[in-house]
């Protein structure tokens, strides 16, 4: 992670426009076809949430804007990505866990299972330093159309929320919301990321 001069990046104009905005976050909504993830998960014994997190990381790794993030009033550049997931604790509370993204799905799954189990047991968040972290929250007990997250001014990271998937006869769909800082990316890049996310879901081998 290193600080970069916004004027020397493609985000120069957007950074100048939005870094001091009182509400610089945008939220896009999309319904994904996750039929392939359901099939792959059942066949291979993979957790649906793990697969979603990996696909998020895979799509983000192909989107250059994810490697830049406004932190305070600075623009930081990263060379590594991680996906954060919310973990239900044994005592009934929740905590969070950063999973380092790996192109290798098997390695990502191993890290996901190991690290989330560690957080679940000790109740302590697992945070990675030096990674651009993509937040996720899976409200799988509920049937929601989407969510707009709060903005406190201290957490500019991109964030995805999904809830219960919807099963039909021949297709399973999942509504998601994607929140991002306007200084990091514009609507076109964000929409392109969501298209890549759908492509990665379709490419998972069942």
C-alpha cells in the first residue's frame, strides 16, 4: 500500500469532485443468476457464501479501480485484495473476517474455512493490513431486494450486501446491492464490475 498523487491517476477529476462530498457513496442494485453456484456448491460441498466471496474477489481483481481507495483525504494504491465477511459467533454476536483473495479457488476456500472458524471460536475480528478490502454482508435469513449502507466518513471501502437467494423451477437468482465511493470509481466501472461478477458466477465449474 502506498499513497499516490490523485492528479497522476485516471481518478484525478473524480477525486477532486468527491473527496470532500458529505455523502460520496453510490449504490447500484442488480439481480444475479446464481444457478451455477448452487449446482457447484451441492456437487463439491462448497459453501454458497464462500463461492460468492471468491467471485467478488475474482471480478474485482479484473477491475483496476479496486486497487485505488480514498483513505481520509489521501488516495492509496494497493497491489492485493481481500474480501471481508461477517461471521456469526458462538455466543450469538457477530464479528468480521478478511479473507485474502487468491486466484486459486481451492486455496481461497481453505483460507475462508480456517479464518472464519478462527473468528467464530475466539470472537476477535481478523483484519489484514495492506490489502484493499471489499466488504460483504450476507443476510441469508431474510428476503430483501437490497440495502443502502450507512456512511460514517471513516470507511470508504466498497461493500456488497445480499440476502436469501430466490429459487424458481429452472433458475436461482440473488438480488445484491453494491456501494462504492465515487472518488474510487464511477457508475460505469461499478456496473462493469457487476457484469464481471455475473460472468465469474457463470464460469464456476459445477
